[in-house]
C-alpha cells in the first residue's frame, strides 16, 4: 500500500515538472500571411501589420510565428484575434533568434565524434574518417556595446583522428544532426490561452528596423534657367530579413520622435499596371497627426535585400530662377558671433571668400503644377548642353517642404563671377566701447552678359550695431544678415563700401 502511494506521488511530481509540461503542451498552428500592410518612416523604422489564419487549440498551447523580420523589436508586438478577441490571450512570448551559424554549430560538437569525408586520389571516391573535434577554429569577440557575440575565423580547427592530433584536418566535415535549439529563421514563440478552438483570423503588428525609405528628386533645367521639370522618387530599402508580397504601402514624412535604441542586429523603377492610369499620381497624400502620410494607390512587393523606386511626384515647366550670391565671410563669422574676446580686435573678420554661389529657386505651389508636401531628400539637377545632351550641374539636399513654400538649391559656384572682400578701416572709440569698421566688397563679372548678384554681409561683432555710411542701398534680413543687391555689366565690376558701428 505504501509502495503504491509512493509511486503515485512520484507520478504527480513528474507531471508537475516544467519539462513534463513542455512535452505535453499542444501546438497551435500559425498559417502564412493572408495580408500585410507596411507603414514606413524615414527614420529607419517601420510598422508592420499582418493578418494570418491560425488554428488554435482550446486551453493552453504553444505557437511558433515564423517569417518575421530579424530586425523586429520584440517588445512592440501587438496581437489579437479578429474572430473572437476576448477568447484568445498571449500569456508568454519568446523571441528566438539563435540562428544556425557554423561557429555555434561546431561549438555544440566540441569533444564529440564527427566525420570527415576525404577523397581517395586513386579511386577518386569519397570515404569517411571519424574523429573527435577539439577546436572549432573560431574565436568569439564581443560586439560593440558587449551585448552580442561576433565570431572570427582563426583557421585553426583541431581534431583527434585515429589517436593523432590533426590541425586543419583534411576533408569535408559532416555533422550527424542539427542540435536542438537552432533555428533557420528568427521566430516568435507564444504560450497561448484560448477558450475557442478552431480557425481564428488574427492580426499581428510590430515595429522593425532596416526597412526604410528616402526621397530622391531629379530636376531638368530649361535652356534659359527659367523653367524646371521635377520628378520625385520614393526609394525603399529592405534589409529587415524577410520579404513582403502584395503589401499595402504607406510612408510617413516628418520628424517623429523615437527613443533611440539599437535594434538586434537592382535599382527597379516601378511601372504603372494599366496604360489608362499612367498619368495618375501613384501616391495619395493625407494628414497624420503633425506629419504627412503618403499612401500608394496599389499593392506592391517589397523583397528582402532589394532597393525599389516608386514615383512620388512629377511636375513640368515649373517657374524657376537662377540666383547668384556672394557671401564674403561665408560661415566663419558664426564662430566669432557675439564673442567678447574678439569683438574689438580688428584682425578678426578680414578673411575673404572669393567664390560666388549659384542657386536655383522655385515655389512648391499648385500654380506651378506642384503643391504636394515634399519629403526631405536629395535633388539632382541636370541641364541640356548645346548638343541636346543632359549634363549634371549640381545637387543639394532639401528638408521637409510644405506646400506653398519656396525651394532653394545650392548647385555650386559660378566660374565667371569673382568676389573680393577687404577691411579698409578699423577704429576703436570711447575706451573700446564703440568700434567702427569700413568694409569694401568688389564683385567682377567675366560672363558674356550682365549679372545680378546678392551680396551678403554679417554684423558679427555685437548685436547692437548700425550702418553709418553706405554707397549703395541695403536691406536688413535679420539681426545678423544684410544684403546689397548689385547688377554688374559684362566684363564689369561692382564696388560696395559701407561703414558699420558697434557699441556695447
């Protein structure tokens, strides 16, 4: 009687152990995606929403969700049953990313018997030799931050074969089985509880990295630089670790605040699907909070390790203007601005930049055939030469640009325009509390036609200043910027002289 009671108690203990429960735990089945929607941010971040039909077991079960990005943020996963939301709960989630790697695989067989396939030089047939693996030939190195492990091959595999030690043994290494715990692709494993057995239509959403987008623009200037044709492309790059077929696509443009954490770590121009829709915009632009949302009006494939381009905006004959700017101090004044150590020293501010910048401007409005908010990106500008061939003339980056705002592109420096800036006089008055400085600026034009140049000056010594003398008109743009517009005839020179007084 006592012996039967002891056996009964042992059976209860075994049934209650975690290993026993794991063996008895039933498996629910997660089907493949039946639909997927991608919302991609221009900050190397994406929100992925997918639907799957899952066959769930009543009670507790385990379910493996495969075919997910290797860059998933496992803490961001949201799950619900669309069939019966109240019937299903995820009790526990494990993100399994211990993928098969040669170094990790060999580590599992250290001290164990392995097989080397060798070639008989006479018969040209393979034969096997068994031995014990003593060293993998890999060295483990901590990655940056020390959170993960990198492997470096040192070329020193060692094995004991027929009682002898062989370094880099000859032959092709063959292992009998894949050790338990290794997986081919990352997956989520859930411990689930369901009060309703059978098929459930479910929704899973999560954030992932390495699925990103950017904007690129191509512009063609007219012969007289007064018109511009602009085409904007969305460039999608997918290094997330998985492909998305027949996906809905939305793009968010704007400066979305994201807590910065590191995630675990060909050009194809799309054509429209129907001739009748060839001229229709591919993206519909709407509002999302304080950002802009662009929705592709069809579904598309976003494959792993692929760069895809989709046309975002296209406008023809947009009115434009070419502007020349001479900024003699350039940006050097910013390092001295309002610095009391420099404000009364005459030697500062004498540096002269000779380059005259050339800019192209246009307005992003409906009257110009545009008016869609432009996401930030690089603009490459081309122009036809005398032979009618397109030539690259410069590029610039634009920030997020709302509708009805101007776009200004710096394309380079004019070859035939030269500037010169010199300090002609400097006085310190009233025990150094007043400073007067006279500046002379010359701009020479070697072009075949007249040119108008905007000359920029920056009162940098102090915020309290006044122009006491000037030989030409000037405009105060802001507290640190003055402009002197000058028109210079062919092979001519314009001279600007002004005196500025600072006081403190």
